C-alpha cells in the first residue's frame, strides 16, 4: 500500500515518494547553478623585461678577445650583450672560458633571473660575483661598469643596482621593438668595423 502524507487538510496530501523526488530534483538544480572552479592561472610566457621565453633563435656565440662562449638571443640583443661582455673583459676583469652564463630553461627562475630564459641577459663571472654580495668591485672597476651603462643608455641594466645586488648580471632593459636597442646595436657594429673604436679601447670619461 502506498504511504501518503496526511499532514494536509482532510488527511489528503502528496505521496511521500513524490515529495522526496521533488526535493532531490531541487537539490540537483541548485547544484547546477553553483559557480565552477576558477581556471588555473596561465603559464608565464615572458621574462621580467617583457621578452618572450624561448628556446628558438638562441645561438652560442664566441666573445671576441676571449676563450669564452655564451648562449644569447641572436640579433640586436646578442650584439649589445657581447659588447658589454667584451668591455667587461678588457676593462674590468678578464673573463675565462667557463665564466659566462646566458640562456637557460625557465624552470626555477624568478624575478630578474627569468630574463635568462628569453636569452636577453648574461652573468659575467657569476662565481666571483654571487647574488646578494655587495662591494665585489673595486672603485675603478665600478667606474667602468657605470661607463658601460652610460654608453648603452637605457638599453642595458645592471644587477648591481638591484636591492638584492647581483653584480654578475647584465640584461636588456627595453622591450622588443624598442628603437633604442636597434640604434645601439648599429652603433656597436660600426665601432667594431672602425679602427680605434669599440671594446678594448679605453674610453672612460669620454
């Protein structure tokens, strides 16, 4: 015999089974309106200086005047950073064969170090100038680094100016397509083709 809900007037009401099914349908409908979980955050695709993370367009280049090679983004970026390395080698401290670190995978990199994964930064003698170490350059060496930065305008930034200093670190400081990068690269190319100019010529204070 079917049980009935007798709570209604005259003892007549909806069957208990009907009430249960109606309540269950309400719960299912309510559940369908709950907000879905937020989508996972998209993976970062650019380094801190705004350049795309990449494994293409990277070349391992010799640094003229040294036995060292470094992996950087080909083109204007490598032209500028190799120039910085050469001036550092000639005027600050000699760079040995295995004393450069350039492009590397993005995994584990944070902050300014993500720029290595776009091929737009280099570490020069990182073992000698570890992160967070202050006062690692003598005053004449620091003066040359300042001169290199002045020569490069706003195109190159130095890790020694970070709140947590990283004196081995130099990076491209402008975004892709900035005409200042192309202009500096062209000037450097001209210097390397002209006698008495370019890296290896002492120009401090000029």
